C-alpha cells in the first residue's frame, strides 16, 4: 500500500468508527475526576473496562495510598497500555491526564453530562484532556486495523495528577522504571504543535500576626493588613516581569497570580493568621532556583517592614520549563505534514505559557511534543472555566493526524 493510500485508509477507518469514539469520550467525561479532592482511581478502573472492549489490556499501577495522601490527593491509579509490533523501531508513548479542576460555577450544561449541542461536546475535561484519551486510543486502533506496523511499539499512558504537577503520574511511572519510551506525544490542541512551555512555581504563604478583639485592635497585630502589604510587594514585582520577554514564540513574559486567600476567625476579631497561595509562571530562559529565591526575598523583606509579623513560606510545586530536545524533530515534521493535509492549513511549532507533564519525559532525555484534540486557544476551550467544550470535528481531525504520524514513525 502506498503512503497516500495508507493515509486515506486510516482516515476512512476513523470516520467509520467516529460515533464509537464520541461515545467512548462521553463515558470518560461522565466519571468525575475533580482534583482536588483527587479520588481518581475509579476513573482509571472505568477506563480500563472500556479499553478492554477494544482488546486493549491496561496495566493498573496504583500509587501507594500513603504517598497519594501526603501529596494532597485521595487515590491515583495510572494506566499503561502496551502495543508491541515487532523487534527494532521506536517505542512511542501517548500521554493524556484524566484529572481536572472542579467544575466551579456558571455552567449552562451539566459538567459531567457530555451533552452534544451544535457539534460540540460540553463537560469538564472534554477539551483538557479526556479528549485525548479518545484521540490517542482510536488513532492506535486505526493504525493496527489499517497500517499493521511490523516494528516498534506504542504505549498509552493515562495518568491522574497533572493538576498537582505530574510527579505521581508520569513522574512516578518513569521513576519506577515502568516505562522508557523513545519518543512521546502529550495531550494538546489541534492547531499547533507545542515544543516548549513555561515552568511553574507554586507556594503557600502563611502570615502570622496576633488575634485581638475588634474593640481594642491596638492589642493585636493584623495579619490581613500584613498580607496585603506582602501582596502589594509581589504585585509590584509582577509589573516588572512584563518587561522581560521570552525568545520562544508563543510565550511572552513571566507572571505571578495569587489564586487563593483565606484567614481570620470572625468579623469582630482582628485576624491572627492569613494564608495565600501563589502561582509564578517561569519562561524557559529563567532559572527556577533564582526565581524562588527572589520571591522569598520579596516576601521576607515586606514582612520585616511590619512590626509583630512573621511568615512561613512553603513550596507546593516546582515544575521546570520544557525546552525542545533535538530528537523531537521527527514528531514535529510528521504532525505538521499531516495536520496541513487534514486541517488544510499550516500548524506552527510554538511554545505555550502552560506547564505540562511533558517536561517529566524531556527531563529524562525522552523527546516529546504536545498535540491533540482541541481548539486554537485555551480560551476557546473554556478549560478551567464554565461550559468547557470540544468541537467534535477537532477530535476527528486530531485522531487522523496522530494515526497518520504514528504510521510514518513506525512503518
């Protein structure tokens, strides 16, 4: 079979089985995986059941409960599906994460209903990234039905802690020696192939003052006022970050966000303790050690400017930036060529301000890229917002692109 005939046959198989692929994704979306709290083992069990219907045997790798609970989650079972085709050739891993942030407010559709309206499926994780459980699975099914590779292997890695940094997902599988692929593709969107991404530092800052009755506030030390002073110092730094520009296309500048704050005991009490959590995105050119040291210095200096305050600083997450490895070029070339053919427009190779699990593979010398089913931007997908949705045509197209790329890399 000529390459073009093979591509046409792959496309035809995916079209013929697309309704089945949509039903598979609906079944995945209907099992909640809110993280936190992160009770995600039930979703892995359901995924394994569904994969068994396709003749795919999913290895279940349960992370020890004590490790999961210390991590701040409830249960994690990671899945590996191994599809060996013959001696020689590359092993290509396809990784997608099943964990998601809780739905939040403002939905006009059931966040776990997987309702289809005007060609789009609505629900939490439809776009990020249960969609790529479906695209990756059906791309492999199409590959085996049509191209029948005689060498290499594909592995499906379905993991469940990306929202917490991936260390007990892909990081755990790699550390335990359960997998060592040659190349990898991770869940992404259909209109760009991502070769680099930001790093991320998350910290918890607890400001201690002294509680007092609101009628005699001078007898206390207001931890909230202290926290405001610290936050103002951090936000001033955030303005300075905008003057730093990354050389990576698709990535602009570093930035800081404070996403959660809590404290105090009652309206008539001077608050004695306030805690906030910050997220600092690092461009690939930055040194994470220097970034963390600078933030700690800003916080401690601002604390020292207010009498009676003390502060605790705890690192929650340090995710290094992803930088391209030279060996990723075959992935980039194959995806770009087939995305042009399937979508009908060039798909650029760019960076993204997100951080992902791909970095954990790249840190171990495994070249990887980000590509999958989704719209042109995170904003369009409503990821982490109400009414997250996926255009089903993007799912169809991404499945074809991935199947074609696998054919080129394995046959």
